[in-house]
């Protein structure tokens, strides 16, 4: 493992490459990354990237967003099959019909979608700026929100605004079990429950804090509580524990999963240290976005970045 890590760091330097990694990546990958963050932070970092190659250790839509923001850089992803159930839940042809059926609506899409979907959107958002982005639209303009219905419902609650929601969801965040969570909380009555807004409403109702992966890490750092039950993908616990070494972090339990007490995103975990090495060595698989789609998808992403300052 140590040898592979050293080889990656050497290659990275020789090729003037940077590695951007999401918090859900395995610890070994997070350790060799130049930046580890949430979707918004990763997009902002991609804009600043002063490199010839961006190796994106995350899922496809994240690498695609980095490519849209950096058309002249080579963007590579260790495993092209690293998708996302939310992105998959929103096929472009069907989404186009959905938009056509709701004329006069502003289309806001969660960044967890394909470049084709972004190209049909007026605004893009991430979990850390979703409420702000939706609130930026004048109240008299109706909104379509896609693809995550759970995040959509959460925004509706926060803004008091009804939206037309696409029926998509994240398989990982929908797997949390309320019964098991309540039982776990009884065992740790002083623990604060924190949750990602992709979780279902009944999980969010139990949470003392709801936010993006970065938001959750910031919360455990600043909140005086000593114990937290964390309802998001278990990969976040690595960085979170480093930030609060003396606090107890307990992964929220998933349904029908008695072999493991936590939830893992199979897409995120497709990337391995060896695949990172091979990808950097061969500079493939490469993310390609057509100029036509890129030009259209760039606008709503740029609007989001502008509104996120
Ligand atoms: P964040 O932007 O909060 O890191 O979320 C990304 C994601 O895919 C959550 O499942
Ligand atoms: Fe997509 Fe869910 Fe995996 Fe995040 S955790 S990448 S939303 S499938």
C-alpha cells in the first residue's frame, strides 16, 4: 500500500496532476489527495486547479462537473462505472418531456445529475447551497427541482416554497432504518443525530443538524456534544474522526444490513488506490463532454458558483 501511495505521489508531481477526492472515498485515497471535500468545495477547487491533469476520486457526475469547468485540462476518473443512483434516476429524454410539461418553470438541478440534465437547467445546486439557490429565485416563478425528491422536500420545508419534484433518490441515504436509529439513540441518549438532506423525511425529523458532508464535519467540530450519530455514507467518518479525535462518532444503521452497521456507497467505493495509480499512469479513463453540452451545462454551474460566494 505504501509503495503504491509513493508511486502515485511521484506520478502526480511528474505529470503536474492534482487529485481531488470526496469524503466518501476510502481513507487511503483521501490520504494522497490534494484536496478532500464536498461537492461544492470540489467544484470550487476544480476552478482554481493549476494543473494539467485533474484526477477525480469521486463519482462520474463530479468528474464531469470538473471537466465542464476545465475544458482544457485532462480530467480522469479511476473507474468510469462509478455512477450515482440519483444521476441514473433522471434520464435526459424523459426529463426533457417533464420540463416541457411544465412550461414557465425555472429548472434547478442538484449537482448529482448528468451533464445533459445540467444543460437543461437554469441553476445547479449542491447540498450546501440548495436553500440559498432556491431562495434566489423570485417567489412568483414556479420551480422544477430534480433529481432528489428528499432534498427537494427538505428545501420546500426550509423555504416554505412548493416545487415540482422529480421522483429520484439516493439508494444509500434511503437505506437508513428509523427503528434501528431510534433504538441506537436510546443506547446513546446524549448523542446528537446529524443527517445529510438526501435522507428521508422521517430520518431528517430526528436530526439536530442537517447539512452537506462539509457542513456535518463543521457541526461536530463546533458543537459541544461529545457523541454524534452520523446519517450519511460511512466514508465521512475518516475525516470527521481526525477533526474530533476525542468525540464518539457512530454511523447511523441501515435496514436489511445486518453484516455491517453502516452505509456505504458502492459507486464511490469502486475507486481503489490501485485504480488511482493505473488511471494516473495511463491517463485514462478520461472524461469527455461534447462542446454543445458543455457550453449549455456551464451556465447553471457558473450561476451557482457566483451565488455561493
Ligand atoms: P455532498 O455535496 O454533501 O458532499 O454530497 C455529495 C453526495 O453525493 C452525497 O451523497
Ligand atoms: Fe450518489 Fe448516493 Fe452515492 Fe452520493 S451516496 S454518490 S447520492 S449514490
